[in-house]
């Protein structure tokens, strides 16, 4: 009895359970210590013979013989599918027939997860509800969430068996309140499963959050001056971006501009343009108001900007600054300071240039008059003798004509002297040169002198 039992143990085939990922290859090995001159055989879960010894019994090219000896029969199955799962049997046909079972488990690979609920933008301070779903896993997969680098706790997981009766579909939900900072934030759903072999499959989606607009007014140039061009830029931010801009001036009944253009242009600044300008930027999420205090300064002054805001208290720590009408107000109050090196205006420059040119011209004319007067006074003795005028019979002489011109010019100069004053000087005639035939001879005679000549004088009143 003992020998028979030992013989039975030696003739008992042995196998092992195997786990394979769908699409992979599984190897089935059957061994026996004492074959007792019998052959080994592999059968599938449907009890179809796959191999009897080294002979193929089933025409399935996926099944191949790996090793066949009296003590071992090893086969492989490639491109495993879920239907290949089950118990495979190794048999040895002794008396009685002895068998061994090998359980083959096929893992279903989960599909890449999908995220639902992000298709439409979410308004700030509303609750975002997202669902992640993955099908085809066997056994059921695990899902986890992240927003940025922060883990999210799901609100529950649902597992549903697929129509094939072998795999599962897993769904997970998360809920959280969104703020404007969540706009463009990445939300990731990751599936974990043993079939992924230490890898992971995940899907990432970006959130679109609509939030109230903000606005501020930027001047270009920063320090506006009278006579210059000024552009006021109403910089509106938000999601969606403001598409309508209303420009008004405080104290004015009619609006200045209403359009999609956020720029208000002053081609030529005047002091009358000073005042507070209001820009109302509007989007589908509401309106916001920004203010700018324009003080047109002189060319010799520069403004110093002082920007301040007067928003209503925020409703919460994550709320943007706004009041009941979703409007904020900021103003720009320039304070003039004395410019150490003021920049002259264009008109002042022109006046300075013109004044300099006129001064130069007047100086040149006065210099010319002084030189001509000095010359004419020195040579007057050639032309005038005791107040006599040149008669018509002498006017044919060009020298006499020149003398007459000199006399007129001297009269003009002397007429500028104060009334009642008199000046006396000694002419060339007074030196006895009045008998000279011409002016040159008179000058020579005057320089040499004539003895016995009477001194002559002229008086100019």
C-alpha cells in the first residue's frame, strides 16, 4: 500500500496558476516525476485538447508547443483575450488518470479616463461638479483626482459591470467651489490598475472660470501737458474680457464715447480739458468703473501721480474688490511740483528767435547810421558854405548832387537834437579853402592853410 501511494505521488502532474494582461502571452507548464510510459496532455476550460504530447490537437495558431519530454509538457498562448480566462487541465493517462488544474486570470486594461462637466465655463463662486469615467478594467480600477498639485477627495465611486460580463466601468465625482484663480487651472483624473504595471493613465482638463471684470486708466504720456496729445487707455481685465467701454466726464450730461474702443484721445490738450474722467467697462459678468483726475499743467510744471482706489468692502477673502454694482473706482490726482529744468514751449522758442533776429538787425542799422554820420560830418565842409544851396546850374555836377544828399542826411541827424540847442564847428571854408575849384583842392588847401584868410563858422540850430 505504501509503495502504491508513493508511486501515485510520483505520477501526479503539477502546474501553477498564471495571470496575464489582455493582449499578452501566458505560458503553461506541466511536469511529472514518473510518467509511467504515458504522455501528458493540455486541455482548455472547454475541455478541448490543445496538445497531446508533441501533437497539436486544436488548430489555433496562438497556441504553440514550447517543450515536450516524457516528464514535461509546456505550451504558450499569445494575444490572450478575456475569453481565454479559466481553468486549464494537465492530464496523464495512467491507471487511474491523474490531472492537475492551472487557473489563468486575464486582466482587463482600463481605458484612458474621461472627464465630464468642464465643457461650459463656470461662474466664480459657483460649485464645479466633475465626473471621471474609465471602462474595460478587470478587476475594477481605482480613480483619483488632483487640481494642480493638490489632491481632491471624491464624492463617491460607482462600479458598473460592462455588457461583456467580464470588465467594469468605474466612475468618480468631485465637487469644489471655484474662484477667479481657478481660471485655466488643470484638473487631472488618474486611473490606477495592476494591469498598467506601475504606469498610469490620466486625463487633464483646464477649467474655464468666468469672473467679474476689473479696470484701470493709464495715461499716455504719463505726465500730460497743455498743447500735447493725450491718450487715456481703459485697461479692462476679466473673463470674458470687457467688450464695451463708456467714457464720461463728471459734470457733463452727454457721454463722451461709447464703443468697443477702450482709448479716449485728446488731440490737443487745453486747460478746459481738466476734470475727472470715468470709464465704465462692461462684460457679460457685469460692469466696473475706473476714474482718472486730469489736471492739465503748465509747460513749466510736472505732475506727480497719486493713484488711489475706493472700492466697497469685499464680500469674502477670495472676492475681487467691488461694490454692489460690481464697480471699482480709482483716481489719478496729479500734484504739480516745480521743474528744476523746465522745458520751453514751441511758441516761446519762436518768440525768442524772432526777438534775437530783430535785435541783431537794429544793432546793425544803428552801427551803419553812426558810421555814415561820422563820415558825412567830416566831409560836410566840401558841400556847404554859409548855408548856400546848390543852384540849378550846378546840379549837372555829380559831386554837387552827392553833397546835396549828404546835406539832407545831416539835417535828418541834427533834427533829432533837442530844441534850442546849438552846435558850432569850424568848416574847411573857415580855413580859407572856399576858393578851391573842387572839393579835393579845398581839402588840400585847408590842410595847408591860406595866410590872411578869415575864419568862417556855421551854426546849426
